[in-house]
């Protein structure tokens, strides 16, 4: 395979045929370079990490499950360094191309996986989502993506970042394949999932979105409301100071966990990081423990409140990102500002651990932007089945999307 997008780890020789038969026979996939593959070094987006770690002795169960289902692993994809970024710009390996938004970032940290799927190099790809690393690149690259319920899919033999937020995730160009992969990973059939009946708009999430994004997504929100019973809009950030305050609570808890996981290695190895990632690790080292304790206590109440908003059969609706993918040439300052808005949206499912799917329904200035749905805990297959059913309307001419459906 010729990697015309810069999506795969340079000189990677991972290539493993799946089982002779299975529900994913004939499907090709890639795995983000935080998943262990037996006999190969897991590089985690940083040459010093690769240098200081031995080849894996076992393959991550998530990867193995896809192989056992007949899927064909064709390589490992680039990630932001130690998965600690949302941009998809790796200081050492470059920025994978975003074929659906040329000249713009693919989003991260699952940048290579999103790039490879969007560009047709593979059918599906494993990424991960801690602070939005599936949802953000899916929106930027015009893909379907799922961040599952926290803890539902094994993270064994996957590099941890912030364990109380980390999830497996994956991309596809169509909702049907996204669902098929989900059935393999969850070992659950969508046929057994009760369909949703109610839709609730997350008002403060839409307020974070740019005007053009709200306008582009509005027809699809209207169609969702026609399919489901519309409930009263809610404010996900209130009480508690608004979504930006919850974003900071998320960041502090995340940073504390990241330093506990990686701090000793960083101090022992003094790895070379890109400037943005280096600054982030330095901040993680010094985050105030008292503020982390406060944020963690508040998170408990937040999770209870969010769970109460999504009883069985209810979906929360929100934009996947506040805008389209920023330009690769954007300044560090503008990317930092944009990151705050993105994390404010992503912290809703991140803090609560609820599943979120993003669907590539709209475009702004010719670039994709996603619409997201959040379901109740463990209602992942119902979410996947509904997204497939809803977007199937495109085939009947009910609505149009340039990306994925």
C-alpha cells in the first residue's frame, strides 16, 4: 500500500491477515500506534518512547478481536505524542493529510487513523478517545466515529493516558460499518437494542458553535426532532459555572492522571517533545492537587446529573466541534483558543463517561462538520443502530451529505 497521506508510521511493517471467515471478512483496518502488536514496538508518537521500550509480547485484545472476526490489519497509524493533543500535528512524524479539508489539520490524537479512513486507505481504523481524539478528527475529516461508554471495551495492552477518561474508539466512512465493528467489539447485536424515542438539545453546546456551524446543522436537528419526540432543551454546563468551567475541571483531572502515568518516564528519559506537547506535560506536572480534588468531587455530581438527562430511549444532541478544522498554518495562539472550545464540548461525555457518536452530516465552506448524539450508559449499540437508520435516509434522497453517507 502506498501511503499518500502520511497517515502511517514510517517504515512500519505491520501487516496481519485476519481469520479465514468472520463478520468482518474482507474489511481492512489500521490501529493507532498506542495499540500493542506482538513483535512490534509501540511508538506512541514519540521516537524516545520507541527507543526506550521493547517490542510488545502480546497483541491488544481489541486488535485481536477484529483479526479474529476476519478483518485485515494493514498498519499502525501516526498519533500525536503520547496521545496528548487534539490537533494531529506530530513534531517528529508530521501532520497526516485531511483529504476532505485540504490544508487543514486532521484533528488528533487519532490523526493517522482518521486520515487513513477518510482517504480510503483502509475501511476502518482504531483510535482512542480521552478528551475527544475520536470525536474531533471524525468531525474534521468527515467520518463517523464512536467514543464508547467508558470501561465497556478492554484497554489491555493499549498505552494509557488518563485512565478514568480513556476509551477505545474507531472510525468508518459509513454508519453500517461503524455498527458492524461495534457488534464485534461489544459482542452484542444491534438487533437487541431498543430504539431511542426522545431527543434533547444541549443548548449551551450549540451556543459554543460558530454561527455557520449552527446553520449548517440546523436542518439535520430538525429532521431528528421529526423522528423523535423533542424534549425541553438543557444546559449541560449548569449548574457549575458553564461548559468552560467543566472543561477546566476535566483538564485538571486529566493532567493529574497523565502525570501519574507518564511522569516517571518523562523525568527519567527527558524525551524530546514538540513545543505544544512539552508545555502541556510541564503544566500537568504542576497542576494543583487541591484543585484536582475539587474537580474530582464535582465530577461525581456532574455524572449523576448527566445520567439523569439520558434515561433509556433518550439522546442528547450537540455539535461535534464548534467549527471546521483549523488551517495547518494557524498560529499556536488561535489553535489554543480553538482547543478550549473543542474541549468544552468534549468534556460533557468525557466527564460523565457516556457514549457519543459523531455523524458527518454537514459542510461549512466546503469542509465537514459533525453532529453528535450522546446516549445513556451502555446504550452504545442503540446509538450505533440509530445513526445507521437515520443516515440511511440519505440513500432515499431525504437529505444529502458530501462525506461518508
